[in-house]
């Protein structure tokens, strides 16, 4: 079933990915070169994940952006959230 887009749902999927990497919010934000407060707002659904930040996630971790934004796997990327993670590039 399709899940409608929401900032909160995106943040929850992003949090799931971060936790699967065994990282704190601060560690993840630093790894991505993002301000930790900005990251916290995205993860809690207070702010929208921007397209440039989504691109950064894909470039570094090959995260399935379709899944991150919609909850639906695109089948185009070999990496999905909540699966075995690979080391950052």
C-alpha cells in the first residue's frame, strides 16, 4: 500500500537508517557535514529534507530516495533503509 508523503514519515525512515548505522544524531549530522539542529528538525518532522540533502544521502550511502520520501521501494537502487548497511564512501 502506498504511504503518502509526510515530513514525519521521512524523518522516521531517516532515523531508522541512522539507528541501523549505530550512530547518534550528532555523529550522523557530522558525517553528513550538516548542522545537528537542522538534522534533528528533519528527523523529527519539523523540517523538510531538501533535495540537496537527499542527493547527499544518495551520494554517500546510495539510499533509495524513493523509499525515503514515499515508503515505496523503487527497485532501482541496491540499498534500502533498514537493511544491511555499507560503510560511507
